[in-house]
């Protein structure tokens, strides 16, 4: 069964190459292409789920070509899987499968290259989750990135996709070069690329400034991929022009993989050696909270539905980073469950938005007001997903967020709960406002913002024909994703998620498993006493978040009828100038902000790690 590790990346790559190679023979056989692509993605998901089940008793390591370590020196390439890494890879494969099923009747103008790029995207995500080599971590993410750049610009005859793809490619390439520079520095210091060997080496030697700089550069590159403020600018621009099925992967997997990379690099390589645990935790928390607040504010102001959902993803990425940044197993377990629940509901929201774009040809919330009343099933699914995004119990989002808040309160950070609730209300309220206005015609049509209308109207329909109906292949995937989000919340994941997080954060156990082939079934960690479970506080907080989002959506829909507001006032107007200043669409500005963020982060790390 160990060969499943290699097959999980080899199968999608080989099928992608075969589809391109036999392209002339498949001309006019679109359904065959769809069938092969869907079956391939589904088979990879099954392989990864099997791997995840196999890791229940301990992490598994697969050495390509049998080149195992000798006396602690690694000369081969390994895939190392635990429940969290294999689970994240399986989640990505499930989202790719849902996107491919949705694409079955969605696209009419794409053929072989679309399917091949989606499969290479899947291979990149799988390899990134499983690799134990820091250079291969970079390679797999770049394979994922190249596929994403090409898919973003799938309509090259239009200006928007080309501009969005270039912005995406340039900013992420800058982040990649920064990460590669850090990898080169750590290789020069340790002579190793295997993460376990690097962690063991710098754990035996006091970290010098070169190691700190390497940590900074690798971290900064991953923060770009994770869309963390001020490295986040590419995400909204890419979402606005990328094909809707691809947006599912951007928001549900790609951003989360960047955050996984941060956790993997910290706990496998630098955590023990750098020390200063509390100070580094504060750095992560500052970045996470800033990102959560900024993303939520911009989300509420946005009227372009795909950009609105993108800013919601940025806000949630900040909350995920906060959970990881607490540097406790319960925080990490909460982030993992939160990621799974968020991926399901956000995927459903994007696919429902794709149905609206298919049927009505627009993602402009203002223009769409009341025009989607006839899309009853889509409206119900969108609304349920919006409630899930607002952390309504029993969605998995409420469960994961509750664990993060619980461990924050236990470690002297009770302020984390109100911040999370506020951000959830803003982002969830914005999505529910869209549901109420677009699908049910509630409230008054919002005032047209010229800039937002111009951006939203640039989005054109991604389908060519048969817009009078919604095929089952479009409505089934979002419905299934919402059901899975509920299932995650109802499944008793507490002990398993807590144990998986304890194992993930145990650097000594990871080194022993990879370098010596040891079987560590139940590593002991200092925070193992924190148990994951559902508390009354978690349920109350989830209900308050959902109720607050519903109230905010109601006020946003009916604000003109409120006597306390002056005539002509538009909620969120004060954010317009701020949004235009930050999210300018000019790639030079984005790179400048990235350099500024790198300098600030470097200065802070230089002060706390001496």
C-alpha cells in the first residue's frame, strides 16, 4: 500500500500528459475528457483517504527508489504523511473532483488543456502536502502556481483574465524567489534539504543570524501564498477573473496550503531551535488578526460577488493563521477543522455564484438584486452555505473556530473570541446580504458604486449555450459540499483531531520517524492536556455569530428605512477610498507592499530572536 504515496501524484500527472498527447484523437469527445478527469481526481481522493486512515496509528514515510537515510544523513526524497497532511491533500482532491463535475456542463469553450491543467494543479497540491523535502515543497507549490496562472488566463481574448493572471503570477513569483533564497541559505548552513535533517541539525547548533534570515525568507514566501496582509493583494484580483471552478481551489485549498506550509516549516525545522515561542506566537497572531479584520471590512463593502467571497477568504485565512500561531495542538486542531468546514461552504458559495453567472451573466450584486428568485435550489444552497460561513452550529466552521477561541482563552487571550465573532459577523453578513437581495429580492436595491459596477460588469458569462436551465452536474456539487460541511460538525472529531495535532507539533517524533524509521504512535506533548470537544460556550458563540450576521444582513438590506440614518448614506462608504488605495490593481503597488511587509517582519524577528 506504500505505493499509494507515489501513485497519488503520478496518476494525475500521467493522465494529464496522456490527455495532451492524444488531443487530436479526442477532438469532439468532450464528455470522454470530462469522465477521465473526474475519475482521476476521484481516484486520487480515495488514495489519499486510504493513506489518512493508515496514519491513524502513526505517521508513514515513503522513500522514492528506496533511498533511506544512513546515520541521519538523507540522500533520497521522501513523502511523509500524518492525519493532518494526508487529510488536507484529500480535501484538495475532493474539491478538484467537485470542480470537475461542475465543469462538465459549465464550460463549452475549453477542452484538453483545461483538464490537464486541473490535474497538474491536483498533483502539485498533493505533493506539497506530503513532501518532506523543503526544496520539493517549493517545487510542488510552483507546479501548482504555474497551473493556476494558466487557468486564470483561460480566456486570453479578454483583458481582465490576462491582467489578473499577470498580477497573480508576478506577486507569487516574487514570493517564490524570496522562499527559494531562504531555502538556499538554510541549505548552505546545514548541507541538507530534508526538513527532518535540517531540524535536527539546527536543533544541535544555536541558531545564528543566517538561520533567522532563512526562516524569515521562507516564511515570507509562504505568507504571500497564504494571502496574509500585507501580502494578500493578488487574491481578490485573481478571483475576480479566474474561472469559477478554479476559485473553489483558490479559496478552499491553495490559500490553506500556504498556511499548512508555515506550520510544517515551523514545527519540522525551526520551532525547537529558534525558541522565543511566546514572541513568535505574538507575531503570527498579529498578522492573523490584522488579516482577519482587513479582509472582513473589505468583504462587507464589496459588491462584486466573487471579490466579496475572495475578501472573506482573506479574513478566514487570518483566523486560520491565528489558530496556528497560538502554537498549541488545540489551536492547530481547531485550524485544521476550521479549514475543512470553510473549504466546503466556500466551495459551495463559489459554485452557486457560477450558476448565477451561467444563468444571468453577471456577478454584480446591485444589478442582480431580485433577479435570481427563480433559482430556488441555488438560493437555498447559497443561503445554507452563508450560514455555515457565519459559523452556525452544527457546521464544521463553528467547531473549528470554537477550539481556537477556547485555547486562546486558556492561554490568556480572551480578546480573541470577540475579534473572531466580529469578523465572522461582517463576512457572514455580507454573504447573507447577497443571498437575501439576489435570491429573495429582500430590501431595497443598493446604490450603484461606479467603480464596483465597472469591475463587476467586466465579468462575462463563462458559458455559451443552454442558459435556460441549471444542469444537475452544476447543482449537485455545491449541495454535496454543504452536506459535508454539516457532517464535519456532527462527526466526533475531537480526540482524533487533538491527537493528530499533538503528533504534528512534536518535532522530536517527526525527526525520529523520518531519520530513524521509528514508529511513534502516541508522542507526548506539553499541551496534550487540552482536549478538543464541544462546549456550551462554543455553541453560544456560534449562535451569536450567525445571529449577528443575519442582523447585519437585514440592516444592510433595509438600511434606507431606518430613521436613524441620514438620507444618502451608504453602509461601508468610508471604506471606498481606503479600498481603492490598497487594492489599486497596479502590480507595482502590490510588490511595494510586499517589500514593506518583508522589511517589517524582518525587523520584528531581528528584535525578538538574538
